[in-house]
C-alpha cells in the first residue's frame, strides 16, 4: 500500500482531475479537507443545479449516495463517482418506493412532495422534489384543493405545514443528526451568547425551530452569515458547515449548538478516498434507466419551480 502526505495527495488529485476532466462537488457537511479541494461546495439544491450544468466528463461527488444518484439522474452521460460506498443516508434508507406507492393508494389524487434526501426509487414515485431551501415555496405553489403527501422527512414536513397552514400527510422519517439538536441546548447557548443570532436547519424538530432567528438551508446559512451585520451566530445543523462558515467569515464568532451534531457517513470521505476514486474511477453510481426517467421528472419540476420562484 502506498502512503502519501496530504500535500502529495492534493497534488495527485489536482493532476488527475485535470487529466480526466473531472469536477469535484462537495456538500457543506463534508470534512474540511474535502471542502477545501472541491471545485464547488453547496447544499442539495445548489449541488443539483451544478451537477446538471457542469462542463465535465466526470463528477466526483463528495457527499452521500442519494446525492450521487441525483447527479447521475440529471447527467447520465457523465461518469459519476462516490469515493466511499459506505457514505449513505439513514433517513433516505427509511423509505422505499413501495412505501410511497402504498401512501398514494391510500390518498388518491394527492401530490407527493419528496425531499431530495431520498433514494432514486422514492423520487421515481414522487411528483415534485424539494430541498430545505425551496420546500416552503414549492408547497405553497401546489393547488389548494390537492392533498400533499410529504416524504421522507417529517420534521421538514412539519415545518412546512406550520408555516403554510397546509394540511399534509407525512411519512415518519427523520434525520438522526438533526434529531440530536435539543431545545435545552439552544437555550443554554442563547444564555451564553445573548447577542448571537440563532440559525437553525428545518430538518430539526419544531420545538427547536421555534427558537430560531432564521430557519435556513446550509446554503442559506452561508449567505446569511456573510451578509449579516451581526458578529455572533449560534449554528444549529450538522457540524461540517462550520468549516466553510469560519473560512468565509474570519471576523465572526460561530458557535455550534451541540458537539453531537455529526453525521458520520458525511465524514467518511477523506483525501485518500478521493485520490483512489479518481485514480481507479470508483465507485461508479448509476440508476436503472426506467427508474432514472421517472425520477428525473420530479427533480426537473423542482428546478423549474426554483428558477420560476427565484429560489437560490
């Protein structure tokens, strides 16, 4: 087995991505070493748009499986790689396509809004995909006489239902990482930093969200902290976002709500995995064509609505 320093790995990765006309996409929850070498960091909506429009022969997706699947669904002519096959999503794995079919059968004529944190087969059974950045506005755009089925994240669904007043039926899925964010932890941080703005991700429980100054996607958090006149922020989401926030806002204090807010599958990809992925072109992520075509429709509908509603 070869052993390389981080500096050597970075040099090799940079050489390989040029040789193979590859682009490296990284979610905001990735390790700092991955965020720093990526061509683009973002949230699920931003990465979906980038995967669709990027000029490259190969996409190396530093995230979790459903993100790489989404990239392939949007760009089947490109090689899509996931550097570590263990990087899955516990919430996405809570729901199957068969579960969605059963829900639709029990609620005929309903509209299925599917959080992008879901498998390709679940997307294929849905009407419109949503992300934490656009779920609220997309739900508002659904005809008032249509029942909404929201899958798989019940916390995001509860937030949307609370804000819109729309009655929705939800699958009882959740993000284990955001479920670790507790009301008492936020109250303790607020007491410690009374002047700080509290920014919370909508995958959190409603009792937690109610303590927020702003409820935002990770991409929204990055924009808000950068543009805000405030100097202190309490951040309630997965800890990986703090690397980017601190890098982009060196003069501001950024405090995590909890040290327990860590998604371990998001932390599985390291520089050596990225190097091996580029060198060996592994692990290729594909989706059966019949599933891809069906899953493409709700993703494209989301992108069309996001553009129409000017959601970034």
